[in-house]
C-alpha cells in the first residue's frame, strides 16, 4: 500500500475513534455522576484515555512519515513502534485505575453501605455505549490488519477490552437495580486484571519490534527465490534485514558466483539484485560476493570432506562461502549456527580441528554467522 494512502487511512480511522470516544465520555460521565457510580465515572475516564491514544496514533503516524535527514538518515518509521508502546502504557493505566477505584468502592460499600442508584435510561445508555465500543474495536482491528498498523491494532484491542469493562459495569448496574446486590467493585477488579494483561501483551509486541524481530519466513523465502533466479547467482546467503518502519528496510546479502567472472559481470549481477530489492521489497540492499571455487576435482573432494564433518553437528544450519587455495594452503568457509547451540564458538573450534586433521598443513579459517533468517 502507498505510504500516503496508508497515512490517510490511519488518521481517518483515528479521528473516528476520537469523536466516538468523546461522545461516550459525555454520556457515561453524565450517568455516572447522576447515579453516584464510581465504576461508570471510571469507565468514562477510560474512554477519555482511548481518545488520547487515537491522538497519539495520529501524531505518531505524522512523525513517522517525515523525510530522512542528516540526524536520522534511516527515516522516522520506527516512531510507530514507540506509539504502540505509549498506547500500551495507557492500557496499563486504565487497568490499574479500574482496580484502584474498584477497591475504593468495595471499602466504601462495607464502611458506609453506599449503593449507586440507577434509572432504566442509564442502563439503556450504557448498553448502547457497549455496542458502540465493540464497533470501534472491530473497525480499528480490521483497518489495522488491512494497512499493517501496530498502533491501530493496539487501539482496537484496547477498545474491545473496554467494551468488556463496560459490560461488567452494566451487569453491576442491573444487579444493583433489580436485586439490590453490590457486585460492581468485584467485577471491576476482575476486568481490570484482564485489561492489564492486554496492556502487557501490547507492550511486549511493541518492545519486541523496537529491539528487532525476525522477518517473516515467507518474505525471506520469496527474497531468496527471486535473488537465486538472477542469471549468474549460484546461491544467496547471510540475508540480513532491518526494519525502519512500515515497508522500509535496509539489509545485506551474500551471493555465490563462479570464480572466473569479471568485475564488470559481477557488478551487473549486483545491480540487478539492488534494483529488485528496492522496487519489489522497498529495501536498500548491500550485496557481498563469494567466489565459488569448487570447479576442480581436488577442491570438490575437500568440500565433500567438510560436509561429512558438519553432518555430525545438528546445530550447523548451513555452510557457504567455501574457498580453497592450494598454493597458499588455505581453506576458508562460513558456518551458520543455530541459536539453540549454547556454545557455538566451541562447535566451530571442533569443526576447525577436524578440518585441519583431514587437510594437514592447511590453515583453516571458519567464519561464524548468526542465524538471522534461516530457522
């Protein structure tokens, strides 16, 4: 999706949320003060924080779309992750406030016997507000999925949990009105705990994006397939992708080529890859080159011997960049080791020693590559 269209969709969706939530704040605050119900007043406050989260989403989206500059040459796309973190903080605040006020309400009931007084119209207003809130939540999450927005998804989750909070308030109103039994404080605590749980989940997702997530396997497989189909590429390795916001990435990859290609021929291959990555995947890609020199029988035999060695190690995911120089007595290759191997450097030392034993008199250099995209 075009970035400008995506930005407009996020802003439009957020404005819908702001207007709807401000209306809900007015209705609920009116009912809460008239009935003397702390749970409804807190529900209104919760809707106010939702309106604030939509404002944060709009501001974050606008900032994320700023052009790169000298201070931030990679752009401002990651601000969207920060936006999700702020919304998570608002969710946690709402959950904590609900629990705090619910406990106060319970204490007040036992000390003073205070019971809120509800009219039928109050119950109808809160019921209608619940339906509106569910609609907002579903609308936000549908838009989030369509345009891939973590901030809208977080707001949508918040809205749906708010509808549950309002439902508990409604149940408490009905029970108090028709049965004279106080339960709203207890319901508020339970729902508050659920809201906090959601806030923690949203926070974990946003922080994980800030730290750096592994890219989707389907995207990685598609990129490697496209690169490998370019004429002259014998294989693609060491693919690294760093996200800088929605549909903005910077990465690097190594390719294997025949060792008899000229510099001009290699540059042509490199140009094709960088163009492909920029146009199809919106990624600025740096390309490194491995000269595959297994064209003679002797080098093939050495390579086959190394393959026999690494078969003994379940955490070795890939070997590439093999280089054999008989004159210099040098063997060089890269190994990708799984993160499940707790001692990858020890594994490499063992493989290095076995390679040297099979090839006496040769210097062996093994480069340790982390598993960025393989598993």
